[in-house]
């Protein structure tokens, strides 16, 4: 039995050494309309986690009361928009961006992905580092939350920019509401064990099995 315990400890030590050398500090990313503690902001407060550029230039991203036609925001987020009330926003493109820094000791063995849900008024597309992710929402994107997954396009040991690009009313000649809602968003990171680590783990398990069978005889 002592042999089994020793081998188990060796296997755990090997795995810990391999994974420990590939650790990563996962940064925090935020839903729309929350403070640093993830508490929804008061109506009219500026969301400092998002930078907003409107058709006429930069503007604060405000936590707003949902337009009557919009899906009510979940408890973990709020709608954000350039104007409180969001009833007189000009047609055109609105860029809501959030930046985060990714660092890694071993970029080749790191799996990173973002999951979340979003709603837009009107059209919406998601970009990562100025590259379209292929994720988009149609005109009625403000009626429901839709899940998304981003698992490519990250830059390690550098700043990354996540952009939610909302196009307001290209089919209309008059001003109308624009807004963005992002909920349940998480930046995930996991180590992909190197082939050598998997081999050592399998070998250790095999040896443990042999010793256990010998002790049972």
C-alpha cells in the first residue's frame, strides 16, 4: 500500500508542475450597465467599462431605462445607450468596446473563449481585435437575448478589444432608439496539457494499477 501512495503522490506532483508552469491570470470582463462589483448601475449613470463612439463622435455609455419595446434587462446587467430614454438617436453605426489584457506563460497550450448573451437595437455584430467574429443579430435583436461564443482571434500578452457594433435604423430616415444589452458574459481560460504531461499521467496510472494488482495477490 505504501508503494501505491508514493506513486500517486509522484503522479500528482508531475501534473502540478506541468500545469503550474502554464498558469494564466484571467482578467475580468463586464456585462453592460454594471459597476466594478457587477451591481447594475442607476439609470443615467455612465458605464465606465465600455467606450462608445456614435455617428457624431465619442459619447458616454449610459445605463438606461429599457425602451418599452426592448427585452427587460436581467438582474446581472442593464441596457446601455448614448442617451437616456434612447428615443432620439440618429441612424448610423454605434461602437461599444471593452478592452482587456491577456497574459500567459505558454500561449501555445492555452484555450481561451468568451461566452455570453446579447440583445441589440437595431442590427448588431461582434468584433474581436477589429475582426468580425461571424456573430450578428437582426433588426428585431432587441426582443430577446441570444447566446454567443467567441473562441478564436485572441492576442496573448497584449490588449484585446471586444467590440459590439450596433447599426441604428439604416432603413429609417428619422431618429429612433439604439441600445446594447450584454448579459452573463464570462472570459474562460483553461490549460491544454502538453503531450508529455498526458504521457506521464497515463504512465503513472498504469504503474499504480500494476502495483495495486500485485498487492491484491
